[in-house]
């Protein structure tokens, strides 16, 4: 019974998180739009090639630190959907870079998760991507796409073909 109780608790927490994301969707997109506004589409290729991310110094990630395990469920595809809705021109510039752009989004997601887990890193620190975890290249057996993942990661699905 205790195991069932814990699973229902996790399900309820996950549902509440998803519901909150949906209720805050317009505010998230609006905030993302204003945050990404200074970045021009022509700057994207250089940012992607150099592995640089938008400056995050003014963002306070401590608010969402307690929900880090739920934020991990936000896939690269969902992150890209938020970016596309907020700034279609930036999303198009990333998409036009093909696999390089897809790998960039995967690295950006890992970078954001690292900042959520350690909000002190965002305050006044460089946004150059330098993960503390050892990274390995995962490759999908179905579509052949590759992306970086933490060495101890348990991959549920391919972010490209969703298999």
C-alpha cells in the first residue's frame, strides 16, 4: 500500500506541475519572448557553433529548484516549441542549422537543468556551456541521430524521432 501511495503522490505532483505549465503557458511565452528579444536570428549560427547561450545573469532559478525533477521531463522538443512560439525567427534559425541546431537545443536543455539544480551558477556567471557531469554521445537505433547525455543517464526516448 505504501508503494501505491508514493506512486499516486508522484503522479499528483507531476500532474500539478503539468497543469501549472499549461496555466502559465502564456506568461512563460511572453517572458521568453522579452528575454530573447535582443538576440537577432543572424547571431544564432555563431552562438550555436561556439556553444554560447543567451545571458542568464538576471534570471533567478531558485524559484523552480524544488521542481527540478519535473523540469527534467521537459524534452528538447518541448523547449524548442516554447522558443518557436516566443520567437519564431530564432527557432527557424536554429532549425535551419539541422543536426547542429538540434544538438545545441539538447545542450541548452542540459545547461538550463544544471542552472535549475544550482541556481547560484546563474547569478553573475558566464553562460558558456561547461557541464560538470561527464557527457557521452547517445545514438538512436531507429533514426541514427546522436545527442549528448550525462554518462549515468537513463534515456526514455529519442528527442528527434520519439522512439
